[in-house]
């Protein structure tokens, strides 16, 4: 839309009301765009906070699975040492070297049995620890650090993701990003 050209059929005063109206319209559109951008930024931050919460739960579950795997390996080791010690003790008349060895194996077995069987204290994950559990394109360092393909997901899928208990959350259950926009 041209406000002025080289024609002589009008004056600047004739075009001034139209120019003022266009400026007012552009100002209203700019304010509206700023409000929408602020709302989008707020929604992104809220979604990021939810994603970090889910990533923390998923990290905790993965960490506990690793601890369980370690404890199962230790338990298998304990059973093997017990069987071995029983065979050593069943041997006829052990010599002095075997007696020293049997005493050491017994002590080792006692240490294996004394290890904690209680629930381990889950460490507070760092942001680097959370990175593998974040939805694709999202950074654990903040909503401002986003991949180029990140989209704000539908509000419904966020609520569903947060409705999961920590026992159900796994790496597979972390919600992917949906291409749909939230209802306004």
C-alpha cells in the first residue's frame, strides 16, 4: 500500500489520516504479536519444567535399575563364593596354606553379606544427567536452549505424560513432541 506517489491530484494533508490509521493498526498488531510471543514463551517454560520433572523421574528409575543390576551381580557372586567356600571346607585335612585361604574367603564372604540391602539414596541428577531423558529437541539447561525442530506439544499430551506414576515412567514413555498446537 503506497501512501504517496508522484501524482499531483492529492496533498500530504489528504493522505495523513490514512497514514495515521495504518500506523495505529501496525502498533496494535505489534502489541498483539508481543503478547502472543510472551504467552508462547510462558507455555514453553511450563512445558520445559514438566519435561524436566519427567526426566528426573525417568533418571531415577534408570539409576535404580542400574543399582539393581549391580546388586544382582553381587548376589550371584555371593552365591558362587558360598559354594566355593563349602567345597573348600569339605576337603579332607587342609594344609596351613589352605587354612589361610579359607579364612580370607570367609572374611570376603562376610563382607559381601554385610553390604547394604536397604533402598539406595538416589543422587540428585545434574542437567547433563537429565539430557538423555529429555524429549527430542529439548535441552535440560532451559527452554531457551532448543533444537531447531522443537514444537510446543498439545496440552492434552502434557497432562497425560504428567499423570503417569514414577513407577510407569521409562525412557520409552517420555512424551515425544507433537506437531499440533494447543487449544486456545
